[in-house]
C-alpha cells in the first residue's frame, strides 16, 4: 500500500522527519505502565487524558459536546466506544499527541457531553454532528480513528465527506446490520434500563463481560471501574441519551455495500482476537468489501486499545506516519 500523497491543510507539519519503526517502538516505552494497562481509568477519567485541554463545542442547535484537544500537527479525530468516553483513549492520546493534534470528543450522553440531540435518527446524524465540530475548529482534513460506534460514525463521516477524511481506522466495529440474536438481546437490555431508569447490578453483570476478553475477572480494576461507572449513570442520562443511542447503534441499517466507496489505500481495519460483540470474521468481511488491510490485535477483546495498548499504539503510529505525513 502506498502512502497518501495528499498534503495536510490544518496546521504546519512538524519539522521532524517521519517516525521510523524504531522510534515508534521507543515512543511506546514512554507510556506509563499504569496507563498502558488501563488501570488508570476510573469513573470516566484518566490521568494522561486529563493533561489534554478540555473544551466544549456548542452545536447550531445549542447542544454541548465536550472534547479533548492535545498536541499540534495533522489532526487525528478519535471516536470512543458506546458506554465509555474519550478517556478510554488515554494511552493513545499520550503517544499520538507528541506528533499530531488529537481531538477526542465525548459522545452524546457520555463523559462530559450533553444529551443526545432530539433529531438524531441514525449514524449519519452522528457523523454530521462530528463534521460540524470539525467545521467549528477549522479542520479541513483529518484522520479518523474510531472504535465500536466510533468506527461506525467514522465510516459514515468518510462516506459523507471523503475530502475531509484523509485516513480512516475502524477498530472493533461492524457496518453490517446487527445479527438478529444480539440485536434482540441488546434491545432487551435497553428496554430494562429504560423501564428502571438505572443500570442495576444484574444488568451490570450482563453488560460488563461483553467488553472484555472471555475469562476476565470482573473484580479486576478495569472491569470493576467500568461496572461502577455504569451503575452511577443518572436516570435522565440513560433515558435521554444512552438508551436512544443504543437503539441507533444496534438497530442500524446494513451499510456493507456502501463501504465499497471507501478508499482502500487509506482505510485500515483492526479487531481484537477475542472481541465478543464484534468478532474478527466481521472485520474480514468488511475488509473484503473495501479491499483494505485488516489487523487482528492479539490478546484483546472489544476495548482492544486498552487490552493491548502497546500493539495498538504502535500500529496507529506506523499507519498515521504512512497516511498523514
């Protein structure tokens, strides 16, 4: 695959030469062990991410979207998973922001962002809102790196405005329709959350294992912190944002045929080898349609960037060096 020949239009390129594989590896050695393991995440925050500049964007409809903004250079827009927030990208923000400007929004109803805009009907709507953020920040082109729903709206953004998305990485995501069995299961969980106005302990026990490798101890630091964050969600946030957003995600239309319009040379797919909700065979099916590279992340579940942060960050540094320099 050849590197992209497009020139960035956002900010002056860093004068330093492109990263070599050796420097990319050395970059990872600087990530504190606690952050690289994901153990610094708790209650939706992380020490590394807190060093970023946190800002608020108000949409044309008056809705408030919070985002992290760190570093200088070509822009990398990060999209996090459903039920997490931008702090899940802490190891990658720390490493990437040394070479790029990293913008990491909190999705509606997640982190510090406000409620889901009432007129949001589908993933295309989420992509349009992220495009509005880029417009407000005067970002003419960027790389999009999205995990789970972040990859879904990232693909929609690339399809909607291909001239704005110079490089696309979709991680642990699937743009086909949700398989019937899991769609019914997830909608049942959403119905229970909406009816009760809370994520009760039985619901926590059902949801947490979905995001981690099989056999993960639910009492270990990261799953336990994730479970506490779910249980702490307020009724209004759940009913106004989390549940409706979940129905958008799991009730999505099949977009597989449309993926053929993505540029294979600047599209990369990645997936944890033990991802429960988005198994590798889904990634390979998308890669066949797009004609792009696909990477299986070893020893990783759905939140693969935290299960194997060194591997993921190395892959991203190498990919962005090829497509954004």
